[in-house]
C-alpha cells in the first residue's frame, strides 16, 4: 500500500530464512520482528540467506556496521522504512521504529534494554556456543549452512563449530556453570518489579523483547530440553515472561 506521496506505508524486514518454508529463527531478527508485531506496524519479509546478505545490503548503499555495533560489517536484521531509507542492526532499528510510531512505546530510554542486552550477550557467549553447529545443520538452507560453517571457522581461528561442541571448556556442564552468573543476573532483573511478568512489572518494554527473542531462539536449537528447557527451567520468572510475550512471536513466516 502507498500513501499520498507515493511512498510505501509498509516496512520491509530483511530476515534470515530457515530451510523449507521459511521461518524466523535468529534472536537478533526476532527482536525487530517482535517490535514490529508489538507496535502493530504493517511489514513484509524479504528472506535473504546468509551467503547473499552482504551483497544485497551493499547494493542498497548502506554504510557498514561499526565494530562496536556488530562483528559483521553487514547483518540481519535490516529494515527498509516507508520513506525508503534503510536501517541496519536491531537497536538502531528499534530507535527508528519508535520514531516512526511512538506508541505503544518500547521504553528505550529506561536503561532496561541495555541491561537486558548485556545479560543476553553473556548467555549467548556461554550457553549457545556448544549448540552453534545446530544453526547451520538444523536450520539453514544448504548454501547458507555451508557459508555459516566456513565463516565461523574463520572467525574462531580455525576451530569448527563441532570443535566447540566437544571442547571441555565450552560444552556440557562447563557451559552451564559459566552461564549461571548470567542466569542469576536475569533472575534478579526480573525480580526488581514484581507487579507483573515483565522487566518493568506490568509495563512491556524492548528489554522484554530482547530476552524473549533469546528464549525463542533457544526453542529452535533445543533437543530434549538441553537448551530451551534447561534455561527456562532455571527460574519460574523466565517462563512467565516468555508466556506473557507469546503473542508478539506468533507471526514468524511472512
């Protein structure tokens, strides 16, 4: 749909597809998708494999991510806004969506999104590492899977994703021991305001979507409860938050 100036009123989300009928799986993409769903914005999805993302985003004339923003120069999520401009990186997108449609607010100025992201980053560096091979092997299309294995091996100094899955420092109980401070920090964050299931009690904010997007990702790489099940079993507040955010995760395929 277009407005009177001829501009599209729809946001386009550039997301990474899963194999088969595409579905969202990336925790970073989920932060943007959930924010779009939360705000009720009209959007469509342009599914772009890892191996094609760099070239496509360069063709739009985007400036690359800075090293403090993302380890990759070009990344998903990226959105095209109704005015034709592009925004890359989930937090920058959240800022842009808040400006595009201020209500309902994502509470970006509360300090909680930064706290939540810091905790989730810690958990991604611990719990997810031994399960990383499941991303390409379970979720990605063949070309994207091949690219993912190759690029991660370069990034990790020659270590394969299978090496991490078997390494005594990164896998099994060692990984969960390293994750425990992060899980306790998340538990404490959710306990600060007990007036509701969200970080800010009864008020939803982007902090909740950051956390719930991480949980949603864990559902994609879980086997018999070894990732998602164990994480959400750590404290009842984790499941309560995820359930309260459920409606913003219902749309994941278009």
